[in-house]
C-alpha cells in the first residue's frame, strides 16, 4: 500500500500513527491509574479482623509478660552467677589457707591455738554458707526463667492455634476480595475491549482512524496487562479454561472470516471484468500488483511475463493497451506511462487478437 501513496501522504500517515501511539499512551496512563486504585475500594483486612480477640488478647499479654519475666530472670541469674563465682573463689582460698594452717598446727602441736582453730572453722562455715546461698539464688533465677519460658510456650501454642484458624478465614476472605477486585477490573476492561472490537470492525478505515487505533491499543493493553495477570488461578483451572475459551472464540472468528472472504472472492470472480475492476480501489490494486499478486483474486501471477495480460486464475484483465499510442500498460493505471493519455476510455485487450506494437517515432 505504501508504494502507491504520495510522498507527503506517507509522512502524514506516519505522523497520524504517531498521534495514535501518543493518544494510546495517555489512555493507558489514565487507565493504569484507575485500575491501580481499584483495590482501595475494598477494606484492607488484617489478621486481627478474623481472630477471637477475647481469647487472643489474654494469651498475647501472657506471652508478653512471660518474655519480660524471662528476660529479667536471665539478667538476675547473670548477676547471681557472678556472686556465686566470687563466693566459690573466696571459699576455696579460705580452705586452702585453713589447710595450710592446720598442717602447721599439727606439726607444732601447740594447744594454745585451739581457739584460733575454732574461729577459722567458723569462718569457713560462713563462707560455705554464702556459697550455698549464692547457688540457691542462681537456682531460683533459673526456676523463674524456666517457669516463664514454659508459660510463654503454652500461651504461644494456644495463640498459634487461634492464629492458624484466623489465617484460614483471612485467606478465604482475601480470595473473595481478589475476586471482587478482578470483577471490578473486568467490568472496566471488558466494555473497552468490546468497543475496541466494534471500532476495529467498523471504523478502522474512517477519517478518525488514528484515534480509533489509539483506543484499540489502549483496550488491548488494559485487557492483557491490567486484567489477565490478575485472573484468579484456582490451581490453574480458571486460566486454562479462559485460555481455551478465548482460543476457541478467536479461532471461530478466524474460520468464519476466512469462509466469508472465500465466498466474497468466489462471488466477485463470477462477476464481469468491468464490474470487478470498478469495485477495486486504486490504491488496493497497486498495492497487490506491487506484491506480485492478482488484484482480483490475490493469487501469485508472473507480472514480468509480457505475454500475460489476464490473470490465469480469475480472468481479470491485468494489462491493456493505450488507445492513443497502443503501448502495453497496466489495466489499473489511470494514465498511460508512455504518452500520459487518460486511461478511462481504454478497453481491455482481447487475447485472441495479435498484439499491436506502438508506432515508432523518428
């Protein structure tokens, strides 16, 4: 088609295609903004919307208090461990000193040191008592931490059961919300796709075709980008079913369109040559000739063969002779390429007559 257009017309068409693309981009931006805001129509759900608050709140408080008590017990136990270590070191040092002194006492066998022996023994007992107290303090803190940890675990287990049930209900509600949002998207994009299909069928060659094609691009983008990725899956059944349905509909449309085209072509080929040529537009005929096919039936024809003046498939005239200079020319040309005479009065050449050579000029 482009080879039959004027140079200025080519550039105008390119500019109009640019207008169509720009128009589509603005529509796509507006549509994406609207579709992106659709989820805000639904209330944002959280886990607390589905959990038993009367049972969950005390358990959460128990877990939080147990964690705090356990942390405090761990800190207090660390301090008690330090005190126990110091008491053990002091007791061990005192026992070593007492052992050394006692060995000296037995060696000298001085009775006057019995009083000091008793005092040293009492001091060792006091240190041992402090060590025992430090050990009991460490054990108490360990017991407190253990009780808090077990209490926290029991509360966490009960809370986990409540949260699992709430998660199940929340997931079901999330699926319902996603389905509703998808239906919102479908209600927005499906009419656009229907309108785009009608525009493609009826208005794609109208005066306002750049806006028609821009809207078609926008509708296709809205359907395949803004809708299809959000199609609920349900294990893939829905998407496969929708894919099969769309394929069947598109395939049926293609088959019906092909049969209608073949019927139109068969009916057109049955008409007289003049009628068929008048029904073909000039640009369409030139575009098909440029592709090496018959303008009437669109079958391949060897147009470079100078002996072929009619299509061997449908019989439409492809070449005739100028009625002024007798030059062989395209039957669809409006003017003779040799003398410039208008070709409206030229008649198709009768293949039974010998070819007439144009008169030579000297």
